[in-house]
C-alpha cells in the first residue's frame, strides 16, 4: 500500500477573513481580503435549509464543492470560486448565489 500526503504549514499565523454579502440581483462578486486564500467557504443562510460552496487549495479556478439544501454534494467546475493574490471571486452559482438572499463567507490563508 502506498500513501501520498501533502501538508503546508504557514510560516506565520493563519490569515482569516469573514463577512456577509447581500445583493438584490444574482451576480458574480469579488471579495478583497488582502491575502491569497487557501480555503474559501460561502454559505447561503437564507436558503430553505443551507446551501454552500467550498474551494480548497489545489482546486481549479471557477470550481467548488457544492452542497445543496437536499444534502447532495457535487464538484462544480463551472460556477465556483476563483482565487487571486488578494482575495477571491464567486461566480453566479444557481444553488448558492441567489438574488436577495444573504451569504456568509470565510477565507483562510
């Protein structure tokens, strides 16, 4: 049996930013948190049940692990999260980014 493991330990404390986002239209949005995130989670707290999207370091841009209100978990490769050197952009995701609903997000670097 072969085991492959990768771990990245930051040289300083983990950077963290969190916030809320609300728009009356379902639109792509960008968050500038001042660092390149290694993990991002966006949760729609207004959805019936909770729907969320997560991006992990190493995933392709515009992708995410999506959990919808009925509990289905999928990897979305077209309506996800794109990370940049100073933050991230969230695409219009029909299950999570919904017009006039409250989103909560967290980014760890």
